[in-house]
């Protein structure tokens, strides 16, 4: 079904035929806009931003581009096309018809999962609300706002499900999604990571590379769900999400590229010398990477989880790319999990596969994270330097799962807490690293110009040149 733009809420779910739902969402809409004005990007609401807007869910051309003021962005409800033949793809009910309504026995679990996913979307907008003031270029400023408006749309996606399928409870949850705020003492966002402000652009690129990618894997798991409206919602969100990870990957890549230019000019890889030239040295980039990768790993949950097992058994949440597995019941398989042996070493614990689904998803994520690392290392090698960036072990600096209470070095070797504390300044950003990165955060708003710590992108957005008025500041 085509997207109806005549409606107050653009949608491809035939909202006009369900007056009650339409009215409820039209009630929520001004509350959302109030939230956007109060908690969204500060001071840029009157600027014209070159944004893409979803106008179709066809993979071959789903977006149109143009300058719009962010509060005029057409946030809407878009689900991937239905597949009338779709069957349950995993778990105990494998092969049966998918659900078009929420089965009573799974109602509270599904609501919880949708609320948790929905909560992260506005949370990230809140975390990033001050970043516009220090953008390294108009191109980057536009990308930030593109990510922000689309996270706003992802909130709409979850609110539609809550209003449409969960009755009064759902409407109350939708209200609370605007009531919690990132970093609030009284009413914080649900997941810890989403309560930390993101106040520098290196962290923003790390967030879009590592944390948005966690989002991608959560959405991939939910896109397998037997609750068909949830699956179709997540499938379309993944289309938008790809750009967020592009922003992260190319952002980190451009910071690395700029460091290499400076290193070549200096004929030196001395971090202090690189910093004096106003670029970010590679060891500091590695520390930020260690920090963001390890905190994003925790978002997948415990490595052995009876909740994950029951989500899988009941067909609620699958594995990313479930179709690529042979056994969709996974009820007779085991998973070998590496756990601390309590004596400073590692031992193997054999888990029922269904209990290991968080870990299975985490490992797929880790593999996906490697792709960028390989690419950045190729540029470093090409520039003639011997430094290599790497992902730390999944045991490193964990707060959730078997390794939570066991300090390790970045390679995953268990060490004492005293040793960890003595070395952590070499592994994770220190106060002075953060202060240095912050000192570089000066806005650049001239068309085509870039801050000195980041290289220009290879190309612009939607075939526009890099020197282009991506944001017309009001
Ligand atoms: Fe999102
Ligand atoms: Fe995202």
C-alpha cells in the first residue's frame, strides 16, 4: 500500500479506516512535537535541513530529499509490505501462521520488548541534543539531524504498535515514552547506556557505529518475530538504520584519515605531536573504540538467559537472519560458552542453544563490527604506518554476563582488579583524553569547510557535492 501523505500522520497502514486509532495517534502527535521542541536538537529548529523523508517502502527508491525545517518533518508510520504466506520461522510453533494480533499469553512480554526498543529511540535524540553546536561541517550537521529525525520516526513506529495492539496499557506506555528522559534522576531512560550524554563528535561516531549497530541486531531479531506487525515495522526501520551506521563508519574513517595525513606530514606517529597539530592520535581512537564497543556488548543482555530461551521457544524474538540457520527449533543443540573458571583462567560451559540466543546475536554483531576495523586498518597500512586498530575481547570491561565480575585486559586475559586499575588509563579514555577531544569541538559552518581533526567525506549526500548548503542556518 502506498504512503498516504494527505493524512495528518503519513502512513501505509490505512490509518483512515480505523478512526479510533487515528484519533488516539492524532492526540499523541502534538505531545510528540512538544517533546521534539523541548528535548530534540537545541537551537536549530528554524534552520532548513537537507533531509530525506520516507515516501515509499519500496527498496528501490523509498526516500525523497529536500530542505525542511525539522519540526515540519513528516514523521509517519511505515511498515514493510505484508507477505500473506508468511509463517512462523523458529521456535516451538515453527511453520504455523504468523500472528496478526497479539496472543494473550504473550501480551506483556511483547509489550515490554516494544517499550524497551521504543525507549532507546527518543533517548538517543536527547543524548545528542547539544551536538549541533560543535559540528565539524554542515555535511556532518545534516547527518546528525537526519539520524535524529529518523530516531524520532522509530519512536512513532513503536508507538503505533502500542496504540494499535495493546489498548489502554499501550496508550499509557506511549505517554511514558515521552515522559522518561535521558539522564533524568527521577525518570531516566530504561537502559543505562542511553542515559549518558554524548557531548563530542568522536563519541557520536562511535555511538552510531557501535550502539546503533546493536540496534540493528535487535531489530533484525525482532524482524523475525511471529507478531507480524512488529516484524514488518522492524524490517522497514532497518532500511533507515543503515544510514546511521554509515555515518559512524565513515565518521571514524575520516578521523583516522585526518590523523594519517598529519602523521605523514610530521613523518611521525608520536601522539603528542599529532595532537599538537589538532588531530586525534590513533591510540586515543583505540581507547574510544574500547569504551564504546564494550558498553554496547552489554546491551545484548546476559550470555546465558532463560528469558532469551523463552522468547525463542515462543516465537517472539528470533536470531538475526534466522533463514540462514538449518535448525529453526534449536531445541536439541548446545552452545559452548567461555566463562571464567574462578582461578584466573577460562573454562567451557555447555548451554542449551536456546539459552545462548543473546550470545549468538552478540557474536553476529561482533563479526559485523569487524568490517569497519578491517577497512580502517587498510588505510593505515596504505599510509605506511604499522599501527592497527582492533576490537577488544568480548570479555573486556563487561558489566553484564559471565565476565561482569572478572577484570581482563583488552585481549581477554583475566587479571587482578589492581592490575586493571593500574592499566586502565592505557585502555580507556582518561579525563585528559576527553578534555583534549572536547577542545577540538569547534563548530564549522562555512559551506564545504571541515574542522581540522576530520577529513572531508568522499562524496556528498544524494549525489550533491560536499560543498553544499546541507543546513541553512536560521
Ligand atoms: Fe532507531
Ligand atoms: Fe539509529
